[in-house]
C-alpha cells in the first residue's frame, strides 16, 4: 500500500521511505515539543530525530567498528600500533602471491620457482625439506610439485620462508 502524507508545506512524503521528512512528520504528532524546538531552529533535523527516539545516535564505539571494516590492512596495523603505543609499521611493500591455493595445492608460480632454485643449487627435494626443518623423507612437497598433491599448512608456511631466503636465486 502506497500512502502519501503532506510534509512541510506542499511537498509529498513517501511513507515507505525512512528519510528525515518521514520522521519529522511523525514527530509533529507524537513529539510536538521536540518538533517545536526543531521548527524554532534550536535543533537540527538529525538532533530532533535522535531526541524523539526514532534513531539512536552512533556511539564512538559504533563509529570505530563501522570505519574499521572500511580500513585497509595497513591502516588497521597503523591504528593497532597507535593504540598500543608502538611505532607504526613501515609502508607496506608489494606482497608476493600466495604459495598455495585455498585447497592447499601449490600455485604454478611456486612450483616453477622451487624447480628453478633446486636446479640452480643442484639440490634434491629431501635437502629442501631438511633446509626447511622438516623430515627429509617426507614426500609431500615432492608430490605437490610433481603431481599437484596437497601440502600441510605448516609446510606451506615453511616453504614461504624458504622461498624468501632463496629469492636471490
């Protein structure tokens, strides 16, 4: 059902929309004292709506939570450092692509990079696993490189560090 009620003067208000005009029209009937302060210029429309109880004024916490969702990761880290009394983090450097996909399979760039490093250093997969601090007999990384197998999350983290250590190759 579509209902129109005249608003301040000759304007029409769509009663389905909850803008200032809707609340100010309700206020005339339900809160005449607050509406009188609004028409006298003592309150803004927003203040009158809050005072009448139609909407709640956002608390500082509500504002922080709303804005937090809009902040970039760097802005969030800077804010965390500020509230913790630490120096803000350095401007973010370009991040490398993830080593594994969400289903824990190696990304194709990572497979190629592992093969290139192994060939240039003339090392075998067991030696790579040993350098990462893992059991050299664990074949999971080798299977992931050769046959698109999955790797464990802890292996993925150690692999990221190993690739960073060997970035110069």
